[in-house]
């Protein structure tokens, strides 16, 4: 599957006229992560990661059209997405510390995109056995709520 993802992503990038040095694919527990290395990451990332999100969505659609199954793949460009994930985890840690220091029953993080909410949910579930999470709000105001079990 790594080879299929890599070929599809390279084909897309070539048709898009994107300049890149290398595309690497890794897999962990059925989740594929594609990293694009380039000298001009801002062109592929776009403002607030909008272009990156579009590349990821198009890649997922291409893979579905080829294989007839949904493949969970994340596209990263020069570690940009990894840095964004780490920022959201640091934010969650800060809010958890605040919740514990102030003896709050629950706390709500600022709104974030679905991908980052998922990152935070998974991190908290795997790191804090005494805490639980859910998403609250609608649309762009949807956020992660952390509470005790």
C-alpha cells in the first residue's frame, strides 16, 4: 500500500507542477503518513494549511477511486503538520494542568479542525486513563471538552 500511496501522490504533485525533493510513506496501525520534502513548503502548505488539506483530500479520493476502499492517510509537508499536532497536544496539556490546578470537573479547549480534535482525543485517551473527551459545539466552533471519567 505504501508504494501505491507514494505513486498516487507523486503523480498528483507532478500534474500540479509542484517542486519536491522526496516523498516518503510510513505506516503505523493501518494509518499511513506521507511526508513531502520540498524547498518551497509554503506553496504546498498554503495559508493556514488550506492547500495541504486539499492535497490530502484529493489523495484520499484518488486512492478510493483506485482501490474502492477508504485508506486513512495523512499528508505532511516538511514536518509542518507534525508541528501543528504537537502544538495542539501542548495546548491540551496546558488545559489539563489548569483543570487539575483549579479542581474543575471539565474544561473546553478552543475550537479546532476535525483532524486536530482527533489528535487531541487520541492523545488524551492513550495518556490519561482518568480523563475522557468529547466534541462539543457546531461547525467552526466545535471543540474538545475534557472531563474526568
